[in-house]
C-alpha cells in the first residue's frame, strides 16, 4: 500500500510518501523571515507557490509513480486557516485527479504516532512545537491531553523573545546557540499550574530584563531554557507517574533542542522510563508523519470518497482529544 501525505498547518509545506509503514520520501519547504513572525497569508502564498515542485520532488525521491498511490492523507488541523486551506485544496485536487480517497489527519496525533518508527509503542509525548505545547498520552480510546500551555506555545514563546532581541523567525535555534554561552543563571518566574504551564508572564519578565540592558543575551537565553524546560520536564514526569507509562517521546520543533533532550533523558533515567526522540526530520513539521498515520487510519477503514469529499473541511481549532481513535486497541 502507498499513501501520500500533505502537511501545511503553519510555516511548512511538505509531501511525504509511505509504503507499508516505510518512509519512502519526506520533502518540505518552510517559510522563514529575516525579521518578525509568521504572516499567515504570506505563508499560504509560500505553500501555493511551492506545492507542485514539492509534489514532483517527493514522487521522484520515492521512485513511486502517482498512479500507484492508494490514498491521500492531509493535515486537517489544528493550524492557521489560510495555510490549512492550501493543503486541503491540494488534497482534493489530487483526489480528483487520481480517483483516490482522502484521509483527514490530526497534526498533533501524527507527531505522536510517528514515534512508532523509533520503537515507542505507548508513550507519554511531550509535544513542544511553535503553536502547540501539550503532554499527550493514549487512555480509554482517545489521546488525552494531560497538561498543556495555558497561553502560548513554547516555540512561539521562544520566537517572540528572539524577536524582541532583534532576531528573525525561527528564533529557537539561535537562542539555543546563545544559551550555550550563558554563564549566569537569572531568577525568572517558574509557572507550573497543576499539570499546565503558563508562559506569557515569563515572556514579559524576560522582555523587561532585556530592555533594562543589565543582562547579557546569552545569560537571558540560558536562564530562559533552564527555567522553561524544567517546567516541561516536571509536567512530563508527573504524566508518566500518573499514567504509569514507561516511555517518554519527544515531538515538535522545540524538541530539536539539545538541552531539552538532555533534561528529558536525565529524568527518564532517574525514573526507569525509556526515552525516545525521533530524528530531526520527523520532529519538526513534516508530511511523512501525516502519510504514516494516514496509512494506519486508512488500513483501519477511514477514508472519504466521491461526494463525501465535498463535505470535508479544515479544522483550524481541532483538539487532540476530539479525535476518535479507532485504530488503536
Ligand atoms: P514546529 O512548529 O513543530 O515545526 O516547530 C517550530 C518551532 O520550533 C519554532 O518555534 C522554532 O523556533 C522551534 N525550534 C526549532 N529548533 C529549535 C531549537 N533548537 N531549540 C528551540 N526551539 C527550536
Ligand atoms: Mg507540529
């Protein structure tokens, strides 16, 4: 079986192709800026301008002829509506052209299920991306959100701080480099509320420290990472304890951060849990994970055909725990 996946929830447009659980290609192009954050309409234009060439490249890399595709999986949500519309539009176009069904996939759940390629079977996932920050695990028929950010996603939080400091998007990798040069730990607010975290107050505090010009940027970046990653690790550990699961899986672009990975690894070692971190191409937004979960869902009988496709729409605010999980027992 061959399933093609499309990702377009935010800054990245990607096409992935999977054959019987094997990733055959994973091509993507991401919208970036020199200064400032994502402008949704500009990101959507980026996707429209690049979709055809990404599609051709993905087919070429996989060695698969388009006539061999059995289904088209697409990220239905959550995400930015103008960006999602590009992906859904392209999925419908391909579906009409190839006469194949569409499998609508939840982006967050795809981040979790791609963990299977690392060997994670029933993990607690720390999903730390730009817009989303959630602790997710499967329980009683659904992927439950055990904890999450009460305001902004941790990636957006880091990117916004980077923007205040005059850097472009994405700011995460630059902040990680700066943090390595940090020498002094500065006291900043630590905001864990039950199983949730809050970041906007910390952002304000960091902005004030930045504008006071009393601290170096490396020290600020270092203190930001040490504090906020400790918050993420704390709630992840509590989710492991509560669910009695024995695997921690990382997902999302912020999980590319070496210090976050290190802190999670230490926590797992201390409590006898296994640590899983997919390779970078599957951590960031990518379409291979959409194709991968799409194939699992398609095999379980999910797919929209013929007239049903007209009723298929994007779900910009779809929640992880809204998804009916019929493919896991
Ligand atoms: P995603 O939305 O999952 O594609 O992830 C994008 C987010 O990951 C952006 O907010 C980036 O700034 C962030 N990011 C990427 N690499 C790193 C890194 N090394 N450290 C921290 N954040 C990162
Ligand atoms: Mg993501």
